[in-house]
């Protein structure tokens, strides 16, 4: 890769050039972001996943820019207009907009007004007028009359069309307009005539305007959606007089009739060519900015959701609540395998309360259930009340679990493959139970944007969204690590270095040969070459392996180093794992060499202290307020418990148990200025909120976190 990329990326990201160079080298060798950040700290200077990911992203952008330059150079060369100066200018350009400005005069065009004027032989007249020495442009224009140019005004109009195109293709002119748009552009939203009733949900934007640079991402995306649906008309423009003053200063050099013609051409160029072009550019860039921000919000929410506290391997009874169709009940073993399913009808219209309680108690006893999971959809609160008021032969923890995306999963090909003999209701209930046991392992089976923690996720660039969310899933899976003997194909797919084919091969190998006894045995999986093994092994766990390091984040390439540490102390590796005193007695500097430095050694010692331990925090039981089941039960002034269900740039949504999440606006999060709600709250956090306002017709609840203690 071009060495200049290292310098450019280092400057853009404010990272040492050596770190960038080594990171790019590792990426080009096929290393993944999780592997580089976890196992190549000496090479990268301990760059974290975010920094490594940013380097990768900048490298991709520059690579795309180089491809575009190659296309442009080839096009201009084919026109036989490529000079050494122009070539150098293109090759040194680092800004995509600037590159397109340079290319604009050479870009193949449809037949424009300027093209037609040139065909009529008016370009020499345009050049004369543009110089602004000619005091009698009308007289000069008379020499260019023909059958196609019958009048002097026709000749001058054609000349102005050519000048207007020159103005539009002038890099300095475009930068002037671009800078004024950036500084003073106003975005305006207007109602499309006759759409008042149909577009009522966009009422706030029927007559709206604000500086573009202050327009937040959620408002930009809301207005863009309104425009896409045909209810709003958007525009971006700065003060036209200011733009014209700057453009005239650039192009109008004299005070004669030719200068007047140039002035007319400049005005026409701005209105007809420059303004629409730069407006489109700013619509695109503002949309990209809004997309990036919204995707960032979604990615952070997804990360928090995937790293939600797991219950762990416990026997779970899961309930998918319902009224008329009943509550689907499934019993799962500690590995999440389906043992039993049936339907109970504790709610109206059947109201079989006694029979349902008896059946539920029997299932808990028969299948030695340790916890109950209840979906948070329709009839959730009533089902929770019913479950908690049933007598069991043991103590049970009852959890309410988010159903977001469960219906998507239950109807998916993945679910059909897992449970071909069961219908969607059974699959949905199983998913609810498994989410309680291990949210990460279950949620990877669902398309991330269907999980319901985004902000305008259907309005943003879908390719960029998918790429970002896949990165988050990969990051979370590799942070936690994966039990190679129990993981699904879908979970294994996200492990560093594996992918879909190897994931399937591992599952197939397990079926044929039984569980893996060691990491070394992974090498016998078809297509598990040295590179795939290197990239994946450290993230795959084997809990019951003879070597305790096989159930840790210590990479196999460092096993011999750990064995040397133990041998130097006259002990076994198992002794090092068991004794903190032994680990503290090690002088790590003795083990530093050309490949291994203090960062890796520190990681190894930290991992020996907790091999196989899940980095996620333990789960806590949550209870909603008694007697509150619907929005009509809420009154302003009430202080109630809730769970954070979604976080946006303008606040967070909280479930208080009434089927409609309430909004805590960012201004109601804390008694100080908050720029990002993540400073105060996290997804699935248990909070106490005060009810500020209840709008039943619009199904809106306003809540406050900061006033809850008042």
C-alpha cells in the first residue's frame, strides 16, 4: 500500500505513524480487528478496537479515492487533455468534493445550453465578453449572427450560457459557494400543498427552518422521511446576496457593457447550476452526517444490548404471553434445548386461572425449573402478575425479557432449521427463554436492525448500517468468547477468522466426532488452515479441556511462554491459575523479547486470574410498580420504577410497565448539561422516574430522571 497513506491516516486520526503502518500491514496480511487489538499490542502500540477499526475505515476510504482518481485520469487521458500539471493536481488531491470539482470541466455531459451555444460557434464571443475589455459587446455579437443565431440578443444569450458553465466549473467559485452554504446555509421544510391531513405526524415541520449546521440528526432524518413520503418539500440555501457579492468579486473585473454581461451570466450560473449542485452536495453530506450519528447511536445501543447480563446455564421456563390465543409455555434445559411446550389460558376470554396455575406449578416441578422468563409484549404485565401469584415447590426468579425481534426470528430460516416440527409461537417462546440465559448467543440469530434499539434505522444508509452493526456483533462475540462445543453456527460465524463456512464445518465436526477436547483439535476441522486457526483460536473456549489455557483468552501461540513461567517457579500451569501469590511473584520483564512485550504479558497474567470468566455483569431481578398496567393508570407526579429500553441523541425511552414506553428528554436526565444520554443511562438499566405528562390520545408519556428524587 502507498506509504503516503500511513502519513495521511496518522494525521487524520492523530495516531503515531508507526502504529498506523503496523496496523495496516497486519490488516493486509488478513488479520481481523479483534485479533489485532487483542493479540498484537506490541505492533500497534496497544491500539484498541475502535482505533484499529478507524484505521481500517480510513484505509478503505483512501483506497476508494485512489480508484476514482484512476478512472478520472483515464477519462481525461482518452480526451487527450491530460497535462502533467493536471495529473499532479489529481494525484495529490485528498478531498472527494475537490476531486470532482477538478474533473467537472472534463466530465462527459449531456447536451447543455452551453454545448448548444458552442455548436452555434459562440465560444469565441464568450471568450471576448469574459475578458471584459470590449466596450461594445452588442456590436461584436453582430459578427456572430447566422441562421441559427438570428439576433444580437441570441448571440449574447449563448455567450452567457457558456460563461455560466465556466463559472459553474470554476473550483474557486464552487469553494466560495460551498463555504457560504457550510457557514450560513438554512434548511427549510414546507408542507406539500393538500397534504395537511395525511401528513399530520409531520406537523412540526410544516413551516420549519433553522441553520443547517445546527440541525440534529434525528430532525434531519425525520424531515427527510417526510420528504420521501411526499408530505414535505425541503431546501437548503444561504443568503443569495452574500453569495452573489463574492462571486461577482471573483468574476466581474470591469465597469463596462461586457462586465454587465458577465454579471448576468454569474447570476444565471448560481441560480441554475451552482446553487442546485451545491445544495445537492449539502443534502447528501448532511444526510451522511445524520446517518453516521444515527448509526453510531444504534451501534452503541446494540453493543449494550448484546452485552446484557446473562442468567447463565439454568433450567428455564419461558412464557410468550397472550390473551385470546393463550400463553405459550416452553421448558428448556440448561443448554437451551427444548424439553416441553404447551399453552395455558389464564386471561380473558377463557380465564382458566386455576387450571393454568396447576399446570405451571407441575411444569416447574417436573422439569426442575430454576427461573422463569416472560416476554414483554401483549399481556406481559398480567402474565407476570399471574406467574408471581402461583405457588411453586421451590424459590424461583421471575424475569421480564424484551421480545424485540423474536417474531422475526421465529419466522426465519434459522428458526425453521432449529425447530422444523414446531410453529412460530413455540419458536418465539424458546427465543425468549434463551435470551434470558444468554442474550448474545440468541440475538446474533436476528438481523441487528430488527432488534428495535435504533433511531430511524430504516431511513439511514442500509449498507453502512449493516456494516457497522456487523462490526459491533463481531466485537461483542469476541470480547465475551465462545464455547466451541455448544455455540450455534450463527454465533461461531462472528468469531474472528471463521465466517459461515468454517462455522458450519465446526458444527458438522462436533456432530460426527463429539465435543472438542482441546484447541489443538480444531486444526483437524476441514478448511481450518494456519491463518484461520491463528485468528480464531484465542476467542474459542473449551471449558472442560485438560489444559486450563484452552478455556481462557490466552492465545495458543503463548502457551509455551506460560509453561516457561510455571517451570521457572517449579510449578504447573494449573498452579499458576490457582495461586495469585505465584502470579505476583513473577518478574514479567524476564519474559520480554522481540515479539512479546509488557502489554501482552500483563494480559496473560490478568487472564490466568480468571480463565473462562464471562466479562458481562450478573443479572438482577426487576419489578414494575404494583397496580400500574396501562397508560390510564399513570398520573403526573407519580414516581415509578422502569427499565431503559432505547437510547437516542435526544434522550432515552423507559418501560414503566404500561405497554407504551415513556420519553426522558435529555434535559430531564440530570441537573447538569448532558451532551450524550450515555453519560447518564445504559440500555436495560433499572431506573426510577417521575411522570411529568400523560397524553393518552397520542400515547405519549413524558418522564424525568432528575426529578424522581424531588
